[in-house]
C-alpha cells in the first residue's frame, strides 16, 4: 500500500510509521557517539549501559527486575526479536496459537521452523478473546502462544480477565508465551498496559519483545530488545549470535543516554491519545464507522456504510481515486477474513491527518 500511495501521490495512512522526526536531542546523541568513535562491534547481547537502562525502565513500569547480564538482549528491531524467539523455541510439528488479525511476521516464521500455526480468529468490533474456545485449541503439541497487546491492527488490549485466563490455561504446561509489546506505552483512557513482565506465572514462560522504532518515532533505525528469564534467554542468544551477532553500536549508546529522561516515555501515551482523539473527532464527519481504539497507533474503521466491495479493492480505490492509503484488515488473517474493516495509522502530524480526513469526507 505504501508503494501504491507513493505512485499515486496519496497521503499514506497505511504503514505504521510517523511522518515527523524523533527528538532532536536523540539525533544529536547519535552524532555525538558516532564522532566519539563508538563504531565497532557491540557485545553480542548489547551495550551494557543500554541493557541496564532497560532493566531500570522495566522495573519502574512493571516492578520486576530483569538481570541485564542474562535476561535482556538488544536486537535489530522487534521483528528480529520475534524471529529469534520463535527460532529458539519451535521444533517441527510444534503447534503455535496466533491471535488474528495478527502482525504479518508471526505465521511465516513459525512455518519456517516447521511449526503448525493454529490461528484463533478475533472479530470486530471489540476483538475480544473467548478463552473457552482457546482452551479447545490447546493440545499436547501446543508449544507457544503469541500475543500482541496493544494489538496491531485492532487497537485492542489485554484486560485483567484475559490475564487471569491466560494464567489458568498455561498453568502446569510447558507452553511458552511470545508477547509482542512494541506498543506498550500506547494505551489510552487511563488503562494500564498489562505486560507479561508484571505477572510471575507468565513472565517465567515468556519472551517479551519491544521496538525502539515505535518508542522513539524512528522505525527506520530497526533496533529493539527481548526480555526473558535466563533459561529461555540462553536459547535466544544461541540463535541471535549467528543471526545478527550484534546490533549497531552508536545507536545503542545514544538510546541508553536518552532513556535517562523518563518523562519522554511516560508522556508518550498521552501524546498518542491526543492524536487518536484528534483523528477520531475529525473522522466523525465521514461515513466510516470508527471501531474502539484502546491502544496502538492504529484506528480501524468499518466501510460497510460506504461499500460492499472487498476491503482490499476498496483501499486500492481509496488510494487511487481519493488520495488516502489505508490497509485492508483482511491482510492480517491467514484466511483473508473480510469484515469490511480497514486500518488507518494516526501517528502523523495534525496537518497530515487534517488533509487526509478532508479527502475522506468525499468518500
Ligand atoms: C505488532 C508489531 N510487532 C512488531 C513490529 C516491528 O517492529 P520493528 O520495526 O522494530 O521490527 C511492528 C511494526 O509495525 C508491529 O506492528
């Protein structure tokens, strides 16, 4: 969709990236460390100071101490962390439960390592998980459950009841959780992000993955990290060592320095909530039906008041005829389920959102 948007000079609300810069202070720190000669290989697990800062941040947010030496690894983005966790845990024939709509890397990676994807389809408007049905999907071959909260593309989040059910379902099993928490700070309306790190019964079986791209408005930097108890992290690092070995050094120093400013990330939720509210209030003028958005920087919208077309056909037409690109949510389902819902990314400047909505009012 990004290519189609570029070809047609459309406003790109499809792919999830900001159209504004990360803080100048951060870029200055990158330049500083480049010039200071922090340009050689970092240690395999990541620059120690950055791992220390992450440990402090996680403790502050979720009240659990991960050991920076043995339980935190810096990766080349969230996607590499996800890939590495799956590679470390999955053997041919293992079953992996994936909640759909899902970020597109999970299923292909599971398949690459011979795993069997067991999709669990969630439906609009609220994408709630029916845990009784999840129980039915679990077998003696279930090796992993992949979770993503706040979820891309639905904007749904895990609530206390989900956590209770997850604890009950995994108790007494060897099931590993892969929890993709790249949008951890983007939770709205006074709700809390329920990281696996908060819950002893869950964190002991979890790889938790994060992305500095999302945290720092710098998706092109491709840097992130993984948290896991040592027994899992040992396996993770065996893959990581030969997949990337180590991640780019000056960025790691710069991020470590930058993260000492806690206010930056503590204010991120409110910052994106303002964008969400701005976008939603303007979208009231259109014929799109806004779905709930409790987290992430994506707003899903129903198109059935406008058209009976397939979501994919509609978004192509939206791009070429109306000049706004979005993603069809059917792309996030293995079977291409089309609920007549599309996804807009609101991590954009106000003027971009304003321009986009003025075009969307014509639809
Ligand atoms: C749910 C989810 N996980 C992971 C990623 C990837 O993060 P990164 O760009 O750091 O690989 C994204 C990016 O869009 C995402 O939406």
